C-alpha cells in the first residue's frame, strides 16, 4: 500500500490523526480537536492511575486540560485551540 508524503509526515506526530486524515480527507476541524483532546485526557488519567497517583479530581483535570492544549499547539493544532 502506498501513502502520500503528507500522511507519512503526519504519522510522525500522531498515528490516529494520520489515519483519520487519509480515511476522511480534509483538514482537521473542531470535532477532530475534541476527539484528540478527549483521547489525550483519557491517556493521562490511565497513566496517572497506573502510577498510583492520588487526587485525580477536578483540579487535576483542569491542569491536564491546560497541558493537553499546550501539547496540541506544539504539534500544529494551535490554529484550532487559539
């Protein structure tokens, strides 16, 4: 199977994003942003629980949302998150 160069370069940032882009085409929009943010927060919560972290509450979630948005800016989603 052959893939376009943009799909390969996107895959280095996020495999899920590359697959969705190839499958559905177009540029990512707000729905993709919310899906990515939800996925990122779920991963962070599972990792924290696996480490035995205590205090996964509303304040923890707010901090994680801030960190996740910063991460999304760094991988090229800044135009969606402001």
